C-alpha cells in the first residue's frame, strides 16, 4: 500500500500534493481494513504471545509490546506524522481505531500473565486516583462499588484489562493526535466560494471543505481555553482523559 502511494506521488506530484490528505487517509483505511490488523496471533500481535518480563525494564518493554501488538503505536505515529486539520484527524483516528480494536487482546499470553494483571490493576488504581476530582461529578449506578474495587486492586482482571487497553488506545491514538492537531493548526480561512455554475462534484467538494473547516474551527474552540498557555492545555487534556477513563470503565462493565 505504501509503495502504491509512493509511486502515485512520484508520477503525479502536483495531483498528490493537492489531494494528499484524501490519498493518505484512503490508503490508511485500506491498509487497516485488512482482517489481520484486528486479529491476535498474527502479524504484530504475535509480540503479545510471550510471558511478561519482570522488573521496571521488563515493564517498559511490555508496554512497548502492548503498543505494537494492539497496533496503537502505528496508529498514533500516523496521526502525528501526517498533518491534517483537527476534524479530519479526529475522524480518521476513530475510524482506524474501530478497525483495529478487539477485546481478544486481553486473551493473549502476555495480557493473561499474572504479572501483567498486577500491573494493569496498579495502572487502573493510579488512573482512578488521578481522575477522581473529575470522575466524582460523573454519576453512574453502582460506581462506588467498582471504584473501591479498582482502588484496592480487587476488580475482575479481565474487565480491568479491557478498560486499561482501551484507555491506552484512545489516549495514544485519538486524544493525543487530535490535541496536537488542534493546538498546531493554522486556520487557513474558509474555502473560497467557486464561480457558479459548477459541476455537481465541484459543488460537493466545496461544501465538504466548508463543513470540514467549520468542524475544525468548532473543535479548536472546544479544546482551547480563554487563558491559553501550556497549563490550560494540560487541564483540557486531563479532563479529556478523565472522561475517556470513565467511558472505558463503563464499556468494560466496571461502572
């Protein structure tokens, strides 16, 4: 797939540059639509079929294996290295994560290892402590029981694995690239209205560009705070991560 895109870019450089976002987005969707990218026991997911490694170095190595095995690392790098408007970045990363996400990751040898289960329980407890000021204002039934279980490391291991893996995927693949895109995006202004009359595909392209620009502006407005600066960006990121952890717990049956 990358070879096809490279040949197209070399053969038609001006056409590729004019439609680079569309070409790169379509190629990424086509690549990650291959069934092996959402399966375990094949491809990069084979790194999850090994036992967990002890020690802090082993923990870092296992974290890298989780990133590779769940395809989160490739998705995150693509979202960061391919510059796109915020709305397109958000939509693309959500689509690609949907294509690659599967609960089967938690059935692999490394994720069912006792050491990994202890680490995911500790990570879930840390996330619960870190997000508690925001999670406290998000009411849900039976939340107190599950919150105590998470804090004490007694929640079901399978549910904790599902919640933490999904949280890591969303944080790395969706939230991170979207925030970087929103904070680095230079608004080029709305697309110029073409001279009329136009062919139907030209009109569709104009309205699609206009809708994308409006969505990107709205997303930037939602993610920016009046104060500005790094501190406000960190607060926004913290709030997004807290809400993400809340919904990951719900999807995993922990609230």
